C-alpha cells in the first residue's frame, strides 16, 4: 500500500508542476525567430567554435541577425551552407570547405628513428624530447594529437604511423592544424586538383636523405621541370602553387625521392593500411 | 532576532557551504575562472536557493507532513528544484530579458547544483521556521557566492603567476581551494546554534 501512496503522491506533485510549467510556457511565451531553430537544426552541432561564436546556437542567432554569413560555419560543408542560406533566403558565396592535408609522408618504413620513445602518447611531449625520436626533426611523430582533437572522427592513425584524413568526414574546422606541434597539417581548398610536395623539412638535402627516403632534398628538379612555373623554393623546400598547377605530372617524374604526389593520390585510410601491410610482408 | 543573526553569520563564515561543508564543489571549480561568470553564477544561486527553500518548506510542512509522506522528501525536493528553475527561466525570459541574458547558462546549470538540494534538506533537518529557513537559504547562498568570488579573484591573479609546470591547471586550483578552506577553518567554533 505504501508504494501506491508514494506513486500517487509523487505523480500528483509531478502533474501539478508539469501543468504549472505548461501554463507558464503558454502565458510567458516568448516569440523566438523560428529561423534560429531551423538554422540550429542544420549546423553540425559540434560546438567547435571555428565560426568565432560561443557554440552553434549563438552562431545560428548571429546568422539570422545578419551578423554572420552561412559560410562562416566551416564544418557545415557546401550542402548545409546552401541549405542554411535557403532558410534565410540569402545568396551564398560559393567556396567549398577546406580539407586537412598532412604534409609528411615519412612513415614508419621510410623514415629512420634516432631512438626508441616510450614516453607519453603525445606529439608535443615527444617532440620536446631531444628534438623528437624521428631522425627528421620536421616530420610527423605519429602519436596522434590531431586524431584526438578531431571532433568529427575524421582522422585515423594509420598502421604505417601517419595520420590519414578521411576526406568525406573532414569538415575543415582546422582544429587538427592547430593541434600539430610541427605544423604539418594545412587546410587546403576542397577538391582533388593539383599536386603537392608532401614534406615540411627545411634541412639540407644531405641531412634529409639520411633521415628519410621520401623527404624533399631541395634539388630544384621540379622547379625546372614545371612548365607552368608553379613551383617555387621556399628556402630548402619546394612549394607548389595550387592555383597555377595544371596536374601535368612533370614534377612527379623528375622528383628523385618521390616527394610530390597528386592530391587525388593521397591515400584513404584503407589504402594506407593495405600499403603498410604489403610493406611489412616484404620486409618479413 | 538573535537566532537570525547567528544563522547569517554561521552559514556565511563558520559553516560555509563550499569551504566547510563541501557542497557545490563542481560550480565552485567550474565557473570560478572569470570574475564576471562567478558573479553571474552567484546571483543565480542566491535567487534559486531562496526561492527553492521557500517552496520546499511550504510543500514539506503543508503537504508531506500532513499526509505522512516525509520519506519522499528527497525525490520531491529534486522535482521542485528542477521545475522551479525551469519556471524561473520561462518567466525571466518574458519579464526581464536582460536578467535572463545575464544569468544565461547558469540558471539551468543550477538544477544540478547539490548545494541547492542541501539547503532545502538542511532547513528541514534543522527544524527551522519559515523565516529562519529563508534567512538560512540567503546566508548559505551568500556564503557560496563569497567562496566563489574569492576563488575567482585568486584564479584571475593566478593567470599572471608563473606556476611550476606540474602544478598548472586543475592541480593549482585544487590546492588553492584547499588553502582557502583551511583559512575558513579559522571561523570554526566561533559560533554555533
């Protein structure tokens, strides 16, 4: 019997408060712009802060009030931005969301190690210790700071020891670029066009070739080979201007260590894993 | 009158809710990073605690006790606090948008603040009268605010200080809270009900 009383009493009290709340919601109803809620439904809702507002809700309000553009939501992607614009009846300035690209291909098999690191799983910590365990002091340490910071689960640590960006999941929020202590992740415009020098080393060619099979040795062969003059030397590193690059592939043929790759060939997670497995088989 | 004054003194200093009773540690550590947010939270807590104590006291004395349902105390009080916060939010939004903006996220956060539940339960356990309960709630929440604002002031200064790397972040915050708590122990035994 006691339990019945308890249930009835609690139910009645709950009902009373519920009715009170319902009444209050009616009496004190505040008209909110329905567009704010509509926009808030559309945005990814990760509260990443890439737009510069305190959370997705604040961004939605700002967009409706005209303080922000739909495109300011970096992770939203083209489709979502278009849809937000449709809700607001606005034109969108078309620009695809950027994609995170890792500028290092010196994986566990191609780059030598100076010593075995058994410390904390953190690139920043490892990098501070005697300049990092990798022979190349510019290359990716592969301890996954970028993987951990990604709110969209778009970066995986490949079994070859390099992070692999899922181009579909990547929303271009840029958190990984900020998390990499060696600044190896750059946000590039979306799309697969253009070639890239996938190296960040500013060491002399000799030092690079000792440390890494695939690092840029600053031989300038690509600069000479490029018919569009799209490649320039930035100190001891070749850099390709994506706007000028026509994907002719001449630089790839001339590059001795094979540092230059077309963007379309940057492997997905599965491909990278398959390649790593193949390598392992060879060495075994 | 004398009792009311001693309630005020005791629950602001001697039995400070945060530093001596260890209620509401989560908001104490969570929102004490900036003075501005600390003040906002304090105001919201004072407001909600007083209101919650008033309503729960009435509910307890005029509903739970006559019907012999005092064992439902905790559940109903949680219900009351949650609905009350929701109600206050709805009303504030309409009546005073400025205050609503000012309190902002802190209002819904208070729903889960154990200090609010503690104040309502303690008011019953101490067998306070209605006036005493309300004074007690105000004193307890002012004590909470005092601790929160002192902490915010210290933490704002800590931002400038050079802290050994191992102690940075939450470590130094917890140590600060501990020292603050020890300092408040100085009031211990000064006055009791």
